[in-house]
C-alpha cells in the first residue's frame, strides 16, 4: 500500500409463524422476520475469543450500493481513455495529493484523507443476486452466476448476522438492522438477493428491517408501531395471553426451540413497550440542521438513522440503496444523467455528512464505514442509450473509520479500469477486511443448522489498510 503522491495514477493500500400469530405477536404489527435478531441472555461469545484480531471498530455501517456503481464515473476515472470509454464527468482533486475522483462527489472530495479507496476489487460473477451474496457475506453463493436463486438457509449469514451471534444484543435494540428494505431486483427471476439474512445460522439472526421512505416528514418506524387501538395496557394483556399459549407450545416444539421462541417474543414485547427503541429510531429528535446535512431524502435519512443506531451500540446497520423504481445503480441506460442527477448527489451528501458527524462525535475511530456495490460497469459505453453493462472484473469500494488507514489507495486498474494490474481484491477479501476491523478472525467457524463448524468467510483481510 502506498499513499498517493503528486502523480494522478496512484496505488494501493403446525408453523412457527402460525404459533406466533396465535400467541398475539402477529397482532402487534411485528412479523416473524421483524423480530429481534439477537442471542438469548448468557449466550454471547466474546468477540476476540480464539485468537481473533483486536477490534478497532465497535460497530459498522455498511452502505450497500445495490445495482453496481460505475468505477469509471466515480472513483477510478480514466480521463485519457478513448471516447467510447471515458466518462463525461471531470475528475476533481481531493484532500489527498495526487488522488482524483468524480467531480460530483464534491462533498466527499475534501474528506478523502479519512477514506481508504480500493480500486482493484474483482471477481467473475456478472449476476446481481449471487454477487450480492458474496459481497454481503464473504462467501460464494450456493449457486454462483445466478439471478434465479432466492434466499435460503443454505446461504452464508450476512456479516450483520454473524455479528449478532458474536456480540449479541441487550434486548433493548436489535443487534443487526437493515434499512430501508431487503434488496431485490425486478429483472432478476429470483427477485430478492441471497445473503441478507441469518442463512445457516438460523432465522433468529435475520435483521430487523426498518422500512418505508425515511425522507417523508411524517415517517415513523412501521415495525415498532402498535396497531390502531392497541394501547400499552392491551399489549400487557396480550403478553398474559401469550403465556397461556406458551404452556401449550411444548407439544409442538422441542424444549430448546420453545425457550428460544419465548426469548424472541419477550424481545418483541420489550421493543414495543419500551422507550429505548422508540427513542433510537426517532429521527425527529435530530435538529433540522443535522437532518438537512444528511439530505432530506430516503438515503440521507437512512444513513442518519444508521448513525443514531450505532451510537447506541448496534453492532451492524446495513443501509441498502433504496427501491427507486429505476433499477438503482444498475445503469444499463442513461448512465451519466442518472448518476449526475439522481444517484451520486444523495450518496455523496450522506457519506460526507456521516464521516463528518462521526468524527465530530468522536465515533469515527470506533465505527467502520463501508461503501460498495456488488460489481462495477463495463468500460465501453453502450451506443444508442449511453449506458454501461455489468462488469465484475474491476470496480471500486471505500472503507473508513474503525482503524482503517485514511488517505490510502489500494490496488490499481489498467488504463480502461477493466482489470486490476496490481493487488486484486475479491469481495471475499473485502468482507474479511470488514470482519478483521470488527475483531473477528477471517477463519472463524460457527456451527451451522446441523452443528457442523462452518467458516463465516472465505477471504483474507487486506492488512495493509488496517492501522
């Protein structure tokens, strides 16, 4: 790894759901997939147990740019490339001498000395769904190069699910939160991307999903809302009724399962009736100036909520690029206008605000910030519609905070940003770097659904990027 110098070419560094509904949980506005994904008390595994790395980061905000941002139009511009490849955007200098990025990341440019840029991410899977699995888990999908395979318990757990298992929760807030949806793609036969859930760790490690348009002035967390006419008193009455159902449950479940379900139910009731979750998810508690700083839009307010959650001890918050009805960062057509007008501005504003806000609060060194998509875009511009097609063979990702070496650039691409020419990094290695910063060894093994010790990651961390 080197730090950029004066040259612009820089280099590296009977079902459970039915029982729950019968017990009253379904009447609370909480489905099974939205229950607290934490471990039961007394079952938390120490983060650094078994010779794992010392954790610099206590938490992680994972900004997943679903669809695949173009490396050539964001962080690996090639102004000397041929016209059929070159971006219409101009490169702009940053706070790191010799490092240039796209002019439309105008807020982030002065903060690049806090960021590590990886320009040599690469793999060979052009499918959104299986590539997302690799990006979010550090493991190849059960079926690679496929947009047709839906999530299943064969999937490797999301990094957030592993952190739920390793660090657990205190019962007041979920340890793994996804905002504002679980990603899916309308053009993919499988729809929802695998790798976003608990996978073989079990559904108890699925994320708590916060949905809706957080940019709306009257937005509230629907997953924490009591239905109309349900008071705290009625909630307590339902809790008593649930205890009656619990006594009948042993006929349906083994004792261990019944005990685990009981803990999940208690957590769900606690979140609804308690003040901690409601306070943490209340964006109206932030000043107008802070909310404006992040951007009064879906992505900006989702990132602000992520900051509120990690500030209160949530180990991992995944902010997935929202359903914009226009295929997200998957810019097969109208690439440049979409990036300039709809994609880069909110992404730039929110990321810059997050880094600045965390730093001012003294939280940046203990919060790992990740910004990456599942792949990049083909260098050659599609004639006729100014689009760029899928390209997994070379793309860029960002890391900041949490012990990451700011101002570093790791790896380098060729003159067209088509292939790495130095220090290629797989999405599995990128995930291993995230794990390492969080104090989890890349070779950690956890028991799968049948008790077999299974590695949570197939990659190796980029140690050069860790201070």
